[in-house]
């Protein structure tokens, strides 16, 4: 009896291992999916020459849109009309937040779900479990942890630097006052001059208290995490467009991605401007954002001849990366853009601005959502 049970257990184990091996092999296959072989061969829109010229147009249009979008709030730091504390900037940022929210929910999450439940993939496990939503949830939670960790790190670093500067200023003030001590009591005017010298040294580095320090740190963290989320999905979008050889697919994507890139750039530029980075770091972050999608298109164009976007391996990679991007963008839009601006600050001080901001938010979300009809 025991020998029979051992034989059955060995047989079941071998069966499960073989099944797992077949599933893994099918999932990691780079060969074209049979389901789409006939469809791709009969595609009347497939024209490599026309697609190549459209890709060049897309690179230029998306690059210009990104540069213009991210430059407006950065230029607004030195211009009264475009300053980041004005009502116009608040409304434009609300539109951009709606665009990013719709990008995460309507575009990235939907694309991830479509890729990970594709008929090319084995039914087990890809159609037995909602991997797209699960990975997006994990990405949002990891973003929360990173948001909290980076905020704590920058706050501690800023407090240490501020304490060091205050200690140096106090020591310098004491040293100066000691050098000015004389045997005869100073005149009242001289005492006032000494006090006036002390106060700027002690107050010059206070930055307006803990509230403003915390706000500044939040802007620093938000700008960096938001850029990470935007850049990660921009690469995927660029690659997807670059490997396509269908002019019917590329044409609507040019307009949709240009609109998308402009408002994402505006939101990121606003966060960078509020973080008060140095000009060099601001320009670096802006340039990195601007070239990411065009670079993805260029890379996709270069590998289009041997890259098969409809292989199981490509579908899984694209689906997982889309899920991660969706989780990051949804978290950043809801927590660091919408909640941060709508639940306090300048928007809360004016009823008219509140109404206008909510309208702008819905306009941005609905406009980006409507682009899903074409792209």
C-alpha cells in the first residue's frame, strides 16, 4: 500500500512539474502568436515606409509637446502671470491631474489587463487571477512606502542642515558681540546695531517654520516619484508606437500622445517648480522627461524588424510594466496631486476657485478618457 502511494505521489509530482514547465515555456515564448498570424498578414494598413515617416512625425510632435508643457510652470517662477501660486496655474494643474488619473485608470490599467488576459497566454495562471489589478495595487503600496521613506529622509536631512546653520550663525554672532565689548557701556545706538546684526544671522535660515519646511520636502519627494512613474510608462508607450508597422494605429496615437505629454509635462513641471530645485537640476529633470517617449519611439523603430509585440513574452512584460505604471500614476494623481491641492491650500480659500478647479479636474479626466476611443 505504501509503495502504491509513493508511486502515485511521484507520478503526480512529475505531472505537476511537467505542467509547470509547459506553462512557463509557453509564457516565455518569443515566437509569434498563432491567433494573430492571419490577422497581421491581412492588415491593409501595414506599410513600413509610411509608418516610418509617421514615427518621425510622432517623435517631433511629442518632443515639442513635452518641452512646451514642462517649460510653462518652470518659466512661471520668474513671471507674474505664470507663477505657481496663481489661480491660472492651479486650474491648469487640476486639468493635468485629471489627465494623469485617466491615464492610469483608463489607458494603462486597461492595456495591462488586455495584455495579461490575451488568448496567446496560457489559461493557467494568467486567466485564473487578476494580475493587472494585483500588480497595480502592489505598485501603489510600494509607492506609498517610498513616498513616506523619502519624505522622512529629506525632512531629517533638512533639519540637520538647518540646525547646523543656526548653530554656526549663533556662534558667529556671539563671537562678533564679544569682540565689540568695551570697558565703557555702549551707547543705545550701538546696542541696537549689535541686536540688528544678531537677528538676521539667527533668522536668515529659518525658512518660515516647520510647516514650510515640510511642504518644501513634500514637493521635492512628489516631483521625483511623479517623474519616475511618468518616465516608466512613457518608455512603454514609445516602444509600443515604435514597433508598430500600421499607419492606421500610429496616426491617432500622434495626437493622443502629444495631448497626453503636454499635460503630464505641465503637472511634473509644476511639482519641480514648487520643489525649488536649482536651475541645473530642474533643467535635467525636464530634459529627461521630454526625451523619454521620443527615445522609446526611436528604440522601438530600431528593433521593429525582429521584435514581435504579439509574442507571449512581450505581452507579459508589457502587461506587468503597464500595471506598475498604472499603480504609480493612480497613487500620485489621487494622493500627491488631487488630495494635496483640493483638501487644503489655495483652493480651499476661495469657493469660486474650488468650483473652477473641480470643473478643470473633470475636464482633464474626461478629455484623456475620451482619447481611448482612438488610442
